[in-house]
């Protein structure tokens, strides 16, 4: 029985750490403003997902893949927001428990 030799190509990482650079972060933006813009972006993703679902139901969108991708983006963004909120509350509670 002849078995052909197969080769597996190595997987190329999607992020090249050697050429990756940190984006310039505006130092004048405070944490509250940053948090506000992040929540607005999550809200925008949820509205976009709802709009695409409505368009799918009404027959304006034929590609269900785009609708599902928009829904997953909105869900992941919301889950991340909730986890950040939980960590902030946890840190606040830990600070409040400290003895001075």
C-alpha cells in the first residue's frame, strides 16, 4: 500500500510581535471619557446588529453571514464591557476594605 507523503505548512501568526507598535495614546483623555466612548461603541455595535436583523427579516439582506457576524461582535463587545465593569467594581470594593 502506497501512502503519499504529506507536508503540513506551519501556521503563520496573525500578529507579528516584532513589527507591532503601540498606538499613540492621547494622554489628555481621562479614564471617564475613555470609558464613555467605549460604552458608546458597544451601543453602536448593538444598534447595528439590531438593524441588520431587521433588514434580514424584511428581506433587505440576503447574506445571513453578515448578520450573524454583527450579532457576535455586539455580543462579545457587551460581554467584555460587563467583565471590565465587574473588575472595576471588584477593585473599588477591595480599596474600600483597606485599613487606613
